[in-house]
C-alpha cells in the first residue's frame, strides 16, 4: 500500500536529485566541487578552471584550459540589440531585473537556437558565462551614465570584468579577490536558484529559460540578494560605536540579520572563511578597516545571542564595497559566477532527465457548490 505523502516545509532535507557536481556537509563545513575541496580551489584555481571542472567532471589539462579560455574570450561580446534593450529599460529597474531580462533576450540571438542537445547546451553555457559579466559591467556603466567599455580579448573573466566596470586595468589584489569570489560562488548543490534552474530544464525547456529561472530565484533577499542587504545594514549602522545597539534592536524586533544562518550549514560556511580574509586584506590596503571591524563585531554578537554562523553573503558585502563596487551589483556578480554551476546542473539534468513535479498537501475545501455570479 502506498504511504501517505509527508509535507516537508521548504523541502528541508528532501533528496530531490542525484548529482556528482557538488558535495556539501553542513555539519563539518565541507564543500567539494566534483570531489575537489573548495579551500584548494579558492587558493589555486582560476574561475575558468572551475567552470571547466563543473561542466566536464574533472580539472582541465593546460591545453583544455587554453581552449576554454579562448572560447570564452571569443564569446564575450553581446548582441547590439541586447545593448539597446538595456538602454531602453527604465532607469528605475534594478541590475538583477536588467540581468534577468537581458539573459532571457539573449536566447533569441543564440546561433544554437532551440537545440537542446548536450553539445549545444554546453555552447550556450559558455556563451552565458562569457556574456553575463559583459552585461553586468554594461549595466553598471549605464547606471553611471558612462560610456560602455567593450570586453577585451585578453585577461581572465575576473580581470576583464573589473576592466569593463571601471574602464582601467585592475590591480593584482582586486583581480585576485574577484577571481576567488567567482570560484567560491560557482556552485552550491541544490540551493534555491539551482533547483529552479533544474525544474525548468526538466520540462525540456532550454538553457536560457533555465538560467532565467535561476536568476529570478537568486535575486531574493533570502538567497543571493542577501549580500546587498548586508551592506545596506552596515551603512545604516554607519559606525562601529553603534553596532551593539543596532544589532540588539534587530534581535528585539525579532528580525533576521542578513548574511547569517543557512539551510544546510551548522558550522562555519567554508566560503565565508576566505571572504573574511579578503575583506580584511582589502581593508588594510585601503587603510580603512571600518567595514571589516564592524562585520567582525556583528559576527561575534550574532554568535553570542543566536548561535548563528555567517554565510557566504556576509563578508562578500564588505569585500566588494572596499573594492568600490556599487551595492546593487553584488547579486549580479554572484550570478556571473553561479552561471557555471547552474549550467552544469542543467547539463546533468538533461543527461538523465525526468520531469520534476512534486505534489501539494491540499488544505482547501472540497465540497463547494458553484453559484451563478448573480447570486454571489
Ligand atoms: C538562509 C535562511 C533563509 C535559511 O532559512 P531556513 O533554513 O528556512 O531557517 P529559518 O528561517 O526557519 O530559521 C531557523 C531559526 O533560526 C533563526 N534564524 C535563521 N536565520 C536567521 C538570521 N539571519 N537572523 C536571525 N535569526 C535567524 C530563525 O528566526 C529561526 O528561529 P526560530 O526557530 O526561533 O523561529 C535564513 O537563515 C535566513 O533568512 N538568513 C538571512 C538571509 C541570508 O543571509 N540568506 C543567504 C543564505 S546563503
């Protein structure tokens, strides 16, 4: 006899897919991409190596990496129609809205069209990974009222992105930081946006539809949008002397503190370890440790009061802020990295597909009688 379905709110602890892409142990704070420890990847790998790893199941040889780098560089330009689309959208649109809309529009210009085969989907993944940083940098320039900076044929994704944003050669620490941030955000098992992307892919809709779903899910403040909320909170607090009172106020009002807590981790998020270090290193170089020190203080208070660890979004806020990146670009940058993981999951889903279609526990009435509109 079939057992009655159980309702697990938020699908907590539900195994909804098999996957060989990302291993996450929330108790031990362990994160592996295709078996490689995130600490090793953050210390040694380029974002391109990680994208190759996620897409192809192992680290590339030098030849394979050279080929991928050349392929990504060749795909960096975006269609002029998408630039025009970006220019035509209201100035009030957020960068995440602009990114989601332009990624959706890109599908109409992809030479692989509706081809959903694995080779075509991989080419689409490469195009998206190459073009999303260009779109994000364009969005920044547009919002600043500055001329667009076209992508270069040189430099890795991190360097080229910073070059397109700021219109000048990035320094070594900024490039290294951006590369590490891209590596750290590349994948994270069945997080909400990856699940959204897999659900869309599983209907045999295409890569662009899946990634558009992922971007939509990432934008919310409970997910990728948290990094922007963290920086808004730091700016609102404004000074280290006010940290204690402000955080106490948040506790008293029973509000959530962005950048803390996690569905899976019950210990330090291994990605936060690296971002904490980078936030401090950048603060020292800038001669301004204010944002780092405030973050440290908040971290201690939240641990004391709530026993909650910070997540990936907490120190990425002060890291990006110290690099001079505008707040509303933090989540689009997350997306520029997560495109590698999202697309790897879409490829995996398409390789062994079954429609994802759970059931709901119905709680409404069952015996209502239809009444004509004139009688209601
Ligand atoms: C990430 C997050 C959505 C996980 O949610 P979840 O697994 O559904 O956990 P819940 O929201 O049910 O939280 C469980 C408990 O911890 C508390 N909690 C979780 N995160 C908290 C936070 N950031 N600040 C204060 N309390 C928090 C909840 O209030 C709840 O307490 P209760 O049991 O007394 O009601 C949640 O921790 C959160 O909202 N964090 C802030 C947003 C954020 O940083 N998101 C980025 C995640 S990488």
